C-alpha cells in the first residue's frame, strides 16, 4: 500500500486526482498505475485500470487470478467492474469514497450477489494517509480557483 500511496502522490504532482494502485502476485509487483485521465485525455485512465493494463501486459493475460490489487481509495463502479472481469482475487483499499465508491460506501455493488466472481475485500489500510492526500489535493485546487477568481475580480475592477 505504501507503493500505491507513492503513485498517488505522483498523480497529484501531475494535477490528477491522487489515486495510486499496485497489483501483486506471489509477492512480486506485476502492475502499477496512477490516475491519468486528464493527461491522457482518457476517462478510463483511473489508477486501477492503468494497473490492470500493466499487469495484463506483464503476465500476458487479461485474467489476473491469484493477484491482489492495492489501491489508495475505494474503487468506482467502472474500476470494480474491471477488477471483477480480470478475476482479481483480493482487493485492498485505503480510504472509503463516500460519493463514488462502489464497494462499501456508495453503491455497495458486491452485496447484490450477481457477480460470477468472488472478491475478497480488505479496507481501511493506511486510510488516513490516503485521505490526507485527497484532502490536500482538493484544498489546493480550491485555493487555486479562489486565487484565479480574486485576480480576475481585481483586474476587472481596475479597468
């Protein structure tokens, strides 16, 4: 999870929402990713999807049985679907995502029992560190917007 946090910080440094993901099989990292939808102009370039793609290339298979996915924030609906399709064995996430989380917060999609794959889930791992990264990122984004608005207001008042 520490590596996922490092990747999340990398995403934040690229002005992407700070989410990082790492996939491990037999104690070895086989895939990693961080949020990149803005930079890649790709709405599907979430950390989990990037890590799944990387692991698929490494293992030369779109199925990833026996793998554990570590991600800093609870996956969204899209990512949870990809995790299930990839047959990830275990999902470990840090902080809950109350608005868009699909596992234990928002939609709780695993509870409806319709999936043909059983996923073991652990949550709350280094949750505070993951939550702090998110809070800092969005605070800085709000501050930048406020600074821009102040500069725009000041410029229009001086004319």
